[in-house]
């Protein structure tokens, strides 16, 4: 299966079930496909988390961690305690083999321990049609300590949908969060896709 096979279908997924099946199918070749296409977002998100002042010793949550590419970027940025979530058991098997995470759980945020709270959260490449709803932004903020920072990407496909940016504006308007940064740049150069990377601070 080629990298082109993965990307041919990745942006046409419409349900959580389709997404899980797609990533299960490509788990063994996922990292090769992403690296060959210059996947830049994990490093951009990790750098922004550092720039936003999230302490490297505070626990951080890696949402949609997949095979651990974001975990590698966070570790390279100095973060020592990471928990990860993903819906794909096959992707988590690869992530687990890297020994980066304190805890890895299959499922959504409700699969985490009820009391788990974090100083920072990361969602690189998660918000895209068919992958995660805009309501996940609210769910992540609930898992942060006051003053915690949520860093996430919105690629061109996500921006075109409109739901994600609409929810961000609502959170800012209601005073639930402050926008620390919003930067446009490379996401997947090999596929001609760019992305915004945002940092929200929970009030």
C-alpha cells in the first residue's frame, strides 16, 4: 500500500468508524507515508506549546496520538510526562513500542481516568472532517487545569468546513479561553496542504 493510497482516502472520511478502519489498515505504513510527505505539524505544535509557557515537567495530553509522531515531537521539545489517546488499537500498538507515554488509552477523552487533568494538551492533525467534531475543543478545555494551554492544528480542509473556527470564536467571545497564537504554515507539503496552528489558554 502506497502513501498515495493513504491520502487518496484520508480526507474523504465521514464517520468515526470509517476513520478507525482507515487508520487500522494503514497503521504499519502510516509513519513512512507521513514522513515522506514532510508532515510538519507535530513539531510546530510542540514548539508552540513551549513558546506558550507550558512547563516541561507538567503532564500533557496528546490527543489522537496515533503511532506517536506527536509524542516524539513533544519529547524533543522537552516534555517528560505524556498521556495519549487514540481510537485505533493498531496505531496505539506502534506508539506503545516507543516507550514515550505514561499512559495510552484507546478511545476518546472519556477513556482517561476521570480525575486526570493536564497543564497542556496537543492535537496535531486531529481536527479534520471525519476525524473529530468541533465540540472536542470544549472537552479538551475541561481536562485542562486553569491556565492550561491547548495547542491544535486546523488544516485547509478543516478551515473550509467552518465549524472549528466558529467554535473557537464562540469560546473567545464567551471568555472561556484566550487566543495566545495563531500561525499559518506547512502541514503536509507533499500533499500541498497547509494548516493553522492555534494555542488557547483556558481561563
